[in-house]
């Protein structure tokens, strides 16, 4: 019998203020995300998926680290980092905003929260944005402070999330619109709460900035949620791939531009803004795309996961791209995948061959997200 490897703990891989509760709920697997533990499975991938789609879950997403930028030049620095126009951003808004480097490559795709005229949080995916922000601030001589605050997000996700949250924080929760946030109170402590989260099932993210309240907050949500069949959960790979939610580090990296990732609507080249990579993205837009994110569907299930990229070939044997993520899907009746493909093979219905750990399989290209 093969030995199943385990993840060795250390101070470099940080626990969270909620870790004791996560482990009490029977977490079966972790990954490391922004140098911090992130649960990946509780019961099974399929069971967690079904429960998320029908009920409500509480997620420890402390790994969604915040990069705080504060000071007179805060708005200038944040705009330098992203190709999305933030000139009209207001308090209470959340912005999905690709960060790009000097070549137009993706550095990260955070949610940016404007907390004041000179204060922002960048709620980041898995890459060291703090260092990128510090480097830009230093190199440009900007009057800002850039740091990682003690903020530990907790998500409540699923169709019944609003009912649970309204009972915990009051009916004001219902007034928070999608990708908006408000300050609500827990034990007389103000918390930023946003209607957002890494699922398509609806829900909220609570930005806890006092770790001493973490277990009390978890316990109150848990007790309140018992009447709605609450369970501990985590971002689910099946739900993510079905919903077309890209994962930085899996489906995109600094080798890809926002255009290639299907995020062109967030590249505001026609706006009067200054950002790193503007010239490179202007050239990219003018030249057109040679590859982009697509989906591939298979008519069979595969008992495997995409740990390394799977090569994709045309039916004539030409290498045309790679699969970056995938899962079995009852919703679509087979294995479904996210892939980066050459421009000649984007048309929905095109057949391709994919090298999988279970052998070469024929798949069919579909639009992104799935047809």
C-alpha cells in the first residue's frame, strides 16, 4: 500500500484563529495558501459540493490575506498596480481587479476594498503581493505605508447564508448588495462584511480584525446555523470549475495577460489612468490574442485531479495548449476542465486530444464558462 504523505507543520505555515474549530469539524486535507493553512476537504469533495449547493457552510478563509495601503499616495499606488479604472471608487465598494506587471502579466487578482480616501485593502489570491506593493512604493517614492494587517476573513456561503447572517448581525445584512460592504457590529466591535466569496452559491465574507473574537464569532454562526443544516466547508474544486472561477497559480500566472484569461473587460486602456504594464497591454490589444482560457468537456469521469498541466493536442497531433484545472461533474455529465488553448481551436464544438494520467482522451471545446 502506498504511503500517503502528510503536510509537516512549522511556523512558516501559519495556523489561523479558527484552526481549532476547523479541526474539530473533521477537516481531512489542507493546502498552503499565502503561507497559511486552507482546508480543502471535510467529508468528501462530492459531499461537500452537494451540501454547499443546498445549505450553508462556514469557511475559514484567513488565507485571503489583506495588503493594506494607507497614506496620501494610497490611491495612486493602488491604481498603479491594476489595469482597472478605480478613479471613481467609493467607500463601500469591492472591485475585482487584476494586478499586472510591466509586461502586462497577471500578478494577482484580488478584491480591492476602498476603506477611505487614503486607505485600501487588497484581499489577495495566492502570491506575494505585499512585496510587489512595497517595491512599487519604494521605487516611485510614494508617501504610503504598506503592510499585512491582522485580518482573518471568515466566509458564510450557500443558499441559506443570508438567513444565517441576518440572525447573527441583524437585518442590515440583507441591504448589502453584491460586491459591496458595510460595517456591522459583533460584541460592540465593528467588522467589515461584504457580500462576496469564492463560490457561485451566494454568501458573505466577514473581515475579522480582532483574533480574540474569532472563536466566539465562529461559535455564534455555528449555533445560529444549526437550524439551516450548517457545516464546515471550504472553497470547493467542483463548484469552482463548474462556475468558471479562475484560480491564480493554477489557471493563470504572470505568464498570462488579463486578455488571455478572459478578463479584458477589466483592462481600462481608454481611461485616463496610469498603471504598470499599460504600454504592454496596449500592444497586446492591438496585436490580438494567440491563446485564451477555454473549457473542455469529456463524456467520461476521471478518477484523478490536475496536479500538473495536461498537454492538449489537435486531432492532427499539433500541441495547442494545456489543461490547468478539472473535476468530475454530475451537472455536465463527465469530466470538465479549464484549459489555455491556441486561437485556432477556440470554436465551441472543436474536438481535441488530451494527455491525462488515465491515457489520451478525446474532449470537446466549449465556451468559457461552460455552454
